[in-house]
C-alpha cells in the first residue's frame, strides 16, 4: 500500500509542477505581441496592410519597450494602445505613434518600423492616466488591450490586433 501512495504523491506533485509552469508561461511573460490586420477591426477593413507590435517589460516592471512594424499601409496619422477586449472598441490608454497628433497623415506606402520607444506610467492616458504601468500590463495579460493604426482613409483604424 505504501508504494501506491508514493506514486500517487509523485503524480500529484508532477501535475502541480506542470500546472505551475504552464501558468507561468501563459500569464507572467515579460514579452507581448500583436498581429495587426484589417479583419481584426470591429468593422472589418478590406486592406492589404498588416502590422506587428512587440512589447517587452523591463526587469523592474517600470517601463514597456515597444516596436511597431507596418507593411502596405498609406496615410498613417496615429497609432495607440486601446483598452478593450476583442470585438469591442475602447479608449486610448497609450500613444505609440506619434507622441502627439501630427499635422497631416504620412502619404505613401509605409513598410518597416513605424515607431519604437518606451512607455512608462507617465505616458498613460485616458482611464489609465495616473495609474501605474502594472495596471496596463495586467490589462494586457488579461487580453483587454489592442493596438490600432489609424489612417486618413480609415480614421477609426485600418489595422488592429489584440496584445497577448
């Protein structure tokens, strides 16, 4: 009877370790990404444009480095992180491009890095204004943030992607 109990304890311990590892890998990563496409907009946008947004949380949790890469997109005038789950629109919580609204959209196809920088608590706007960066990171980890790139033709956004 004793060997059977040991095997049961071993199996239970292994299950706990595997579960803890999966939880850590899924929910506590310091890297996040979003694939941006027109079909991810709340009202699908027929476009050849695409994008990738990559984020990395600093070791101290005080800054979030980002890189926003786009392809086949014309007339970009701004890009943000918004607060909302998939299939819903939400308020802007951080600017990605530019730091403030530009005077006019960029004309001509853009292919490559649109923006790269670092977000800190001081950069948070809208409902996260005055909050800590961890509040944004928690929203990202819960699937409640997305990146949106706005263009002259599609002012509400041409490409979008949830951050995971």
